C-alpha cells in the first residue's frame, strides 16, 4: 500500500480554497516549494488543525458538526508531504511549529489522523541525501523535544493490525522510530528508558499477529525457514515473488522491529544491551533470531532510491548485524 493512503476518510474532490494562488500540483511542487511557500503550507495546516480542535471542543457529542473540518485537516496533512522534497527548509520550519504541530496530530482522537501523522513523519524523517542530514536531524531533535517518542510508542497500542489501514500505520510508526534512531543513535537510551517500546517490540515478535489469515510461527528465525513448507503455488514463484509474499504477510513489520532492536544494541550501552537480552530470553528468543531477519533484509535491499542509497543502507545494516 502506498504510504500516502493510510487514512480511510474520503478526501474532498474540490481544491482547498486555503491554498490561495500557490500551485502545489504534483508535477510542479518540487520546483515551486521555496521557504515562503513551505511556510504557507505549514500555516494552512496549523489553521486546519486549530479549527478542527475547536469544533471538536464545541460539539463533542455531535461528530457531524466537525466532520468537514476533519476532512479538510486530512487534506492539509497530505499537502505537507511536499515538504519531504525540501528537507533543507526544515531548520526554518521547526521554530514556527513543524515538529510540535505534527506531534500534536499524533494525539488526535481520530485514529485515521494519527495514522496520517505517522505516515507523514515517516517521509519527513527518511534521510537519503547526506547533504540533507543536518536539516533532518534538526527536525528529529525537535520531534524529541515535542515528546514525539512517547506519542509514537503510545500509538502502537491504538492501532489494530486487523485493519489494513491501521496495520500500515503500525509500519509507518515503526519506520519513524527507526529513522529517528538512525539519525540520532544516542536516542536508544531515551527510547528504552523513557518509553515502553522495547517490551512492546519483543511481545510483538512473540505474538506474531500480522493479519487475520497469515500468522507466523513462534520464533523469528522460522520466517527464513518458511520456504521449506511452501505449497505448489509458492514453489512456482521466483525469489522476488517469494520475498514479496513474505513482506505482505508481515515480514516487513518484523524487519522494522529487528532494525530498531539492532539500533538499540548498536548504541553500545551495556545496560540497554542487558535489558534487550533479558527481554529476548523472557520471550524465548535470541540475538540470532534478530540477526536472521536483518541478514535477509540486508540481502534484499533494493536500489529504488539509487545505488548510493542502497550501498548506504547495506553498510548501515551490516554494522548493526556485526554488532549483534
């Protein structure tokens, strides 16, 4: 599923009048998005967020009275995705509320909007160009200051993976956490010590509730052994098709979990490592279980974002594997 399609509410077909004369079409967005345009995007989003919260407070028992403002807020949230193409603007947008406003959206009572925030943050924190690293780190730092770590972890328990859209929200939430740990490795201590993420990750590995029809076995390493019991249809697939089938069945979530655990281990904090090992043992898992998933992930990293990004991702993953 496209990360931009995590929410279920139907978007309005007409253009939003709050956009003014700014042309933000997909074809022209990268060219026209200067700082002035980006600020207008952010201010329009904040206005929609404020209007929606005010409507909810005024009519808490009458959803029909704030439904339109919710649809408008969804649309503005989607428009903010254009900022992912201009990370160099983040340091100028953070002081006027980029991180704090998105952190606020993570707390929204409408789970679809909280999911939209996670999807947007997954895009904004995904740093591919080394020249943009400092700018994306500025956003990461501001998100931490805005308590986004706690909010992201809390939302993991809000989303139900039996719903495909909310399952995608779990993926996006884990992706944001993995991105933040990649940007700021020293966050491992804060993630482990200040949130319930570590215990959730390991209980999630054990529970293996990827969807209603495809549950994996009790141990993480059996993901890579699953091909031994594939049916005839599976045996007729090529390697890429088999791997994609596994991703769809839940391996993608496992990989994100393994990457986050790997980042925590790679941080080198002896107390955090001891806690990881203890929780692994309590869940009848080992570091090798985590490594097995990371090794398969490493071997299947594609070059969709170019050969340089593929190499960077492989080097980073290999460092985590070696640390384990």
